[in-house]
C-alpha cells in the first residue's frame, strides 16, 4: 500500500521509497521520510491531490504523485 492509499489518523511505517528520482528522494529524506519512519496522515485535500502528514515532530505536505511513491504498512 502507498501513503496515498492510507487513511487519516492511523500510524504507518514507511517500508520503501519507490521513486528513481534522486532529487525527490533527497527532498523526502530531508523531511525525515526514510524507511522505518512512522507517519500519520492528518489531512487530505479533495481528490487527495495533496496530503499533510506528521513525521516525528514535523508536519509535511506532499503532492499525490510523491505520496504514491512511498510504500507503507501499519505501524505496531
């Protein structure tokens, strides 16, 4: 499942970043979005064109094409 398919207020663990774009990977890493990070969706816009997530103590907004590149599973 990808972050784009996740639901609000549930904790997920990032399992993989699918993108081959090194610039995007660096940008995501700079936000703390790495394999093993725990995230929670706090808001999604109409049609999920953008989503806001919490990672650590930070709130991050992602476009749907970015969120679709982040694989997740339920966090324990």
